[in-house]
């Protein structure tokens, strides 16, 4: 896989979750038995990405640092940066300029949950030449950014929340870009709502003929958790899978061990530091689950 940096954007006001989001970030809300932020981190880790920048608000940064630390317990490197106001997804690349340096970067939104085989992400990380977005078939594409395809699968257009969608394929909050995304983001003009829109980044790569789309197949679940209803639905979904299989989704200790980011000794040392809980009990069984 090409050397890739990861960015998790966990800012925003979470106004649709009021009053839940009054005290702490929506990315710290529970999805069944784990904080929401575990799920996008799990996606990056399973994609082979170990160098990660988490962008959040000044208020929430200490909470994330308390929860996640520097990531060394999972064999990854976690750094933190602040987005002082919700000025758009594309600002993440400007904030993360030094972090990205000359590397390819994968941005995932902190409220997006993916479940299933991640070959679509690994393919994108390996084959990306400019920008890669993902297409996920939905029944209500007018709620999302929508990608229009040509006869040969090429990208014809990207539209944000169109009244008349040109396809059923929404664009989830997961993107892969080459390092020049920083300069592209710097040249994006704020939209009428005062934000640097990710759609403008997509269109810049589209104009360069370097925008690719990886289709997420029927075996993949994509859950957006921006409302109380979708938060509940995601928790119910995760609970059902975990109860049925007896295996946890987005257990970062298990992923770190499976991906060989940490060895058995390091895993056990970390488990000893966990409080007595069902989560610790599961971690204690990780080596017997393989």
C-alpha cells in the first residue's frame, strides 16, 4: 500500500443531536458499547493506516486525548489539531498541511460507520492517482452528495444534495487524495454558507481527469449517525451483529493485534490497564478468537 496518512474530522457543533451534544462531541456519543469515534478509527486501522490526525474543537480535544491518548496502546500514532469553527470539510486539509506533507491522505468523517469487508478502501489506497471517492447506493440520494456515472463508469458530475439526483449513488464521508489536495483546498472559495465544501475538492480532481470512484458493494453497511434516530439505528445494528457473532465490531485492541500493530505481550500489558468490564473480558479472549 502507498504510504498514507489518515485524518479523522471530529469537529462540528452536532446541533441535530441537541441536547445530547451540549456536553460533549457527537463523536463521543455511544454506538452500543463503544464511543462513536472508535468506528472511524477502526476503518483507518483496518485499511493499514497507522499515522492519524484527529481534528476536533477546542472544547472536545481534552476529552478525546483522555479517551485515546497517543494511540501507542494500539500500535498507531495519534496526533490532534483544532478546528476553531465548522468551516467545512475541506478545511481539514489546510489544518493538516504539515501532517500530510508529501503523503497521500485518507479523510474519514468522525460520524460515519462502515461495516463489512474493506477491499474497496484498500483498492482505493493502492490505485489512487489523484482523488478517489466512494459510491454507496441509497434510497434517498437527495440527502447527500451524489455521483453521476457515464456509460463506462467514468465520473460525469458531482452534485451536493440535488433536488433531482442523477443516480442513486451517495458519496459517504470517506475520501482518498494525493498530497496536492492541500493546495487545492487553499484555492477553494467559501460557499454561500461560509464553508469550504468537499464537493469543490472533488470537482477540482474531476476537471483534472484524476477523480475515481470505488463502488461499495451490497455486503457493506454505511451508517451516518448525525441524528438521534440514526444514532439509535447504528447502535441497534452493532448490537445485533455482536450478539449474533459473539465478536465485537471496532474493538481497537483486537484490530491492532490482528493487523500485527502490537504483539501478544503488548496486548496483554494494555489489557491489564483496562478496568474490569465486559470490554476487558472480551479483550482477554482475543487470542483465543483467532
